[in-house]
């Protein structure tokens, strides 16, 4: 959804240059590249496509069905998604639910990693915020999606979700039980 802090989160986690006085303009589309350390300690290059976001009025058609929200190239090229909502705006969470349906419908049997990140923009102890986070947590549990809350103003709060998705997108190589050809030849020479 537009205005939930997608660009601020990317700018903060990658460059650390966002403060309450930062001036951000609405994003049309942007690409960020970052080297992020996975939970195994390996540095991985990750490319983020920052979209303009979607208005809640764009998520349903006249007959109440969900229309496609993400451009086709995001659905085909993306290996993972970070879906961001504002913890004080229930309609931003409703938009994510619609986007998730769109991703599921269009992923073409491709396995994708998806996380949900609630951007805390105000006091987290407010009843409205607690209700939105509770609804998000329940939905994520039903959908088997990892849920995080963080703040674009607090860079350390963003580390865990970005390390998590980096680690999921770049799993450790599996050990093969196949003996490399050069090793097999050496064993044969030693036995003859």
C-alpha cells in the first residue's frame, strides 16, 4: 500500500540515513542492491524492487473479486517478497492480503519466500495498533508466513527480517553423496 514506509525501510536498512526530518517523495519504482549477511555469516547480494505501492481502492473490482495488483514482471522475476503494512492502518493490512492472493495465483508453481513486516510509525501500545498487529499475526499464522514488526526509524529493528529473508533466499548448499570424479580415480589407483 502507498505510504506505509517501504522506501524509508529500505533506505534505513541499507544506508542508515533516515531520520524523523528526512524528506521522502512517493516512489514510482526503484531498485536497491545490498550485500546482507545471512544467518550463516555469508554475505549475499540481494536486489530489492521498491514499488509505488497500491491504493486500497485498487484491490477489488466492482463484483468484489480481487484484481491483479503487482505488475507481471514482479510476479515472474521475484524470488521473494517483503510485504509491508502500517501497524496503525488496518486497510494497509487488507491490501497485503489481496497482494498475497495475487502472488499465489500468479507464481507459476515457483517457490517464493514471503515475509510480512509491520512498520511501527507511532506508539505501539495504542489499542488500534495492537488490534492491527494481532490481526496480522493471526493471518500470517494461517498463511504460514513469517511476521515481523519493526520501525523505519530504528535501524537495528530491521536487521532480523532482512537477515531472515536473505537466509531463506540463499540456503546453504546441500552436501552431495556423489564422489567427485577426480576422487574416484584416485581411490582406484591406490587400490590397484
